[in-house]
């Protein structure tokens, strides 16, 4: 029998970094509850991403990537924890507590079928940075555009700018190494890409309900329209991620079409 979920308590961290939000948010009325839950969910997801980058940094080091690359990846973990605290600060400013069940601990795939440790690390870099972080950049960027100028938009802009760095890191790190793969390794990576696409789609759609529409005044608090966010998800895949991977020599569109459903 499994124990109770680990509790993520960012109350102290959130209060330490709290921007001047309370007065700027004003009377949010009926949007208070949905806004608290939205930002609490972001808090959990952002903080949980730190573990992913820590594990990825370990894998990169084991695969022989240079020290600067490993250190950069490890630095992303610190940024994700900071993002969690900033999202928690919004929760607190709205009258909630930066307290919630943490994400379950998941092990970064080791990819035993890969030809070598570098190939295994490339798979995870593609999945984490080229896929997940690129989608995050698009979604956060769209939310930011809907917000009026003010402290909340500044906070989201700070998160967004660092997420851009996380995505760019993946694209620039994998590009020269994918070019050196032999035909067999490239085929294995494309086969994995179909699995990664399926995982990404399931994860994102689970967090972007098809029926959820942003209420009046919602965009100012970071509440997005589920259908619009889903449309942006697919557009980003179709117009950014798949062409980007195709430009690296991978049959990404075929992998997307072949993803498990």
C-alpha cells in the first residue's frame, strides 16, 4: 500500500520572493478560486520540473557531455524551483496557501535499447526541451500577451523568458549530435519520437480541458481558454516542433502520424 502523497510546501519561499501583487490584483471576486487553483497547479508543475532537469544533468554528465552543458542543465533546476515559488506567491496574493501535493517522483527513462549513453541522453533532451519546454514557451507566451501591463505580467514574463532558454538549450544541444548519428541510431530515435509525441499529447490535453473557456476577466489573472490552448498546442507542434525536428534530419511528421493512440 502506497503512502500519502509528498506535500509541497512553498509558503516560506513564496513569501520570500513575493512581488507587489496583492494591491495590483484588486478585487478578483468569483475568479479567486479558479485563479488560486490555476496558479497552485503551475506552482506544483514548475517545481516538479526541477527534478527532471537534475536527473537530465546527471545523465548528460554520465554520457560525457561537457561541463558547461551539464552545469547549464543543472541551473535550469534552480530556475524551475524559483518559478514554483513565484507561482506560489501569486497563490498567496490571491488569498490561498502555497501548499499542495507534490508531483509523484518519476524516474527519467534510461533507454536500455539505445546504442550508447549519448543516444539515450538525446532522446530525453528532445522529449524534455524540444517538445515539452517548447510547448510551454508557446502557451505561457500566449497567456502573457492576454495580460495587461503590471506586476503579474512581469512575473509571467520572467518565467517565460527562462522557459525560452530551457527550450533553446535542447534544440542547440541536440542539433550537432543528431547530425552524427548513423542510420540505425536515427531510426531508433524516430521510433522513440512517436512514443514521446504520444506522451506529450496525453499530458497536455489532460491539463487543457476541451470545455474550459476563460471567464470574463480571466486572462488578466492567467486563466486561459482550454479550446484555444489546445489549438495553440497543435499549431506549435505542426508549425514549430515538427518542422524543427525535420530540419535536423528526423522523420518527425511520420513519427507524429505513427504515435500510439
